[in-house]
């Protein structure tokens, strides 16, 4: 009796363990089967695969739809029915269903195509549903950098456009610097109402007063700008100061010498004139004196 109970107990434990093991092993598959991820580029194409179970026959119908935002009111995209023609409406020129492969191709992808898709398949003997998440990307353009410097600081702006989804601009100072030398003064994004793509913009102020010379580049999600050198020569590097000092010194010396020469010549000329004037002024007196003295002597 006791042995029998132990045997039953042991069997139960083993069964339970097997159940737990099975659950743990199948969990990742259950999760990954839940939603399949597909990534498409704006303007490109993707293939939405409904199922790999191609041998299940016969197929009555299959169709792809997008669930409504409220969970109801799904939007029919395209499909196939054994006996009926289905009308894909606005997707007529952008989708093609291959019912043999159980796929739907979607092209000329738009940002608004991003989201969840459901594929429903109806066989004679069973139904099937597959969920597909389509994510859309568009590469940002190579960022354009502009630099405007005044005394002591530079305003550097970076802009890039036609990207999706929204991404931040990242600044890369070279040599790497912490934020004590620069700060972001403005950043913004604009969404084109037609293409729904983003343009991003960021401007930073760099403090040049410590005499640093900096190479800057910016990047948006893999699109990297050219490097731009800032704080030079606007704040002046040592060699600019030296050149300025030498030129200024030379000019000052030249001015001094010229001035000296001018003064010297002027003095000499005046002295000569004074000498001449003295002779002319003195001579009549002398002559008078001489003439007046003459009769006495
Ligand atoms: C599909 O293309 C045809 C011919 O190019 C055009 O006449 C029709 O308007 C297009 N339909 C849609 C929904 O864009
Ligand atoms: C896919 O797009 C959704 C928004 O539609 C977003 O929440 C999710 O993070 C994206 N996944 C990836 C891997 O980019
Ligand atoms: C977008 O960028 C990726 C990675 O840099 C590249 O593989 C892809 O070809 C680019 N797409 C376009 C349309 O330029
Ligand atoms: C930035 O780096 C300098 C030295 O390179 C350091 O003296 C300063 O404390 C740092 N500032 C911050 C905010 O980390
Ligand atoms: C930030 O940039 C935007 C777009 O260029 C501009 O409209 C706005 O006036 C700027 N703001 C400041 C504080 O500079
Ligand atoms: C720039 O940095 C210097 C010190 O290196 C500081 O005295 C000055 O206030 C800073 N200027 C600005 C505009 O932050
Ligand atoms: C900055 O760029 C200039 C010119 O491209 C280059 O000569 C210099 O080595 C660069 N400086 C650093 C720190 O990379």
C-alpha cells in the first residue's frame, strides 16, 4: 500500500516536471510565433509571409488586414478567394497576393504603412492567423554643418532631412570634450506633411576663449557629416598672434624711424633758415654799427 502510493507520487512528480520542461522549451517558440517582425525602407518593398504550411489543402481564402486602432474596424488590404474577386481598393497598385506561396508583396512603402498586419487563412479543415509587425525606416541625408563665429564663441548648426523614424542629432567633438566647452542652444524637428519624413536640426555654442581648436562633426542614425574646424582662426592661434605682433612691431619701428627722420630734417631745415635770417638781420646793424663806428675810428 505504502509502496504503491510512493510509485504513484513519483509518477505524478515526473509528469509535472515534464510538463514544466515542455512549457519552458516551447515558450520562446510561442512568443516568437506571436508577432513576426518585418522591416521595410520607404519607397522599397516587403513580402508579408502568412504561413509556411503550404501543404495544407485546399485553400478557401486568405487575406491581409490591419487591425483598427480601437481593436475593431480592421482595414482590408488585399487577399485571395477561391470563388470571388476581392477588391484591394487603394492598395491595388501597391500589393500583389501570391496565394500559392501564401504571401503578399507590398511596395512603394510609406511611413504610414508602419504597424501591425494580420493574415487570415481559411482551409477546408482549419483556420489560421498570423500577426506581422511592419516597421519602416528611411535613411537621413548626410548632415550639413555651418559655422558662424564671433569674438570668443562659435555657433555651429547641423541639419539633416528626409529620415524615419525620428532620431536625435549626435555631436562628436575631436578631440573629445565634455560639455564645459559647448552647449546645445537649439534643436528642433519638422515633419513633412506629405512624405511624413522628419528633418532634424541642432545648433550648439562652442566657447573658444580657452584657445582650443576643435574639429566637429555631427551624425544622425549612421549618416555622418564632414568634419569642420571651429575656433580658428577667429580667436587666433599662437602663430597668428606672433605674425600680428611682428608686423605691428615692424610697422611701429618704421613709423618711428620715418618720424625721427622727418623731425631731424625739419629741424635741420629750420636751423638753416634761422641761420640765414640771422645773418640778413644782423648784417645791416653790423653794417650800421660798422659804418657808425667807422667815422669815430
Ligand atoms: C492605379 O493605377 C492606375 C493606372 O496607373 C490608375 O489609373 C489608378 O488611379 C491607380 N489607383 C490607385 C488607387 O492609385
Ligand atoms: C517598430 O515600430 C514601433 C512603432 O510602430 C516601435 O515602437 C518599435 O520600437 C519598433 N521596433 C523596432 C525594432 O524598431
Ligand atoms: C540605408 O542605409 C543602410 C545602412 O547604412 C544601407 O544598407 C541602405 O542601402 C541605405 N538605403 C538607401 C535607400 O540608401
Ligand atoms: C571637463 O574636463 C575638464 C578637463 O578636461 C575638467 O577640468 C572639468 O572639470 C570637466 N567638467 C565637467 C563638467 O565634467
Ligand atoms: C530654434 O530653431 C528654430 C528653427 O530654425 C527657430 O525657429 C527658433 O527661433 C530657434 N530658437 C532659438 C531660441 O534660437
Ligand atoms: C568661456 O570660458 C571661459 C573660461 O574658459 C569663461 O570665463 C567664459 O565665461 C566662458 N564664456 C561663455 C560664454 O560661456
Ligand atoms: C582637425 O582637422 C584638420 C584638418 O582636417 C586636421 O589637420 C587636424 O589634424 C584635425 N585635428 C584633430 C584633433 O583631429
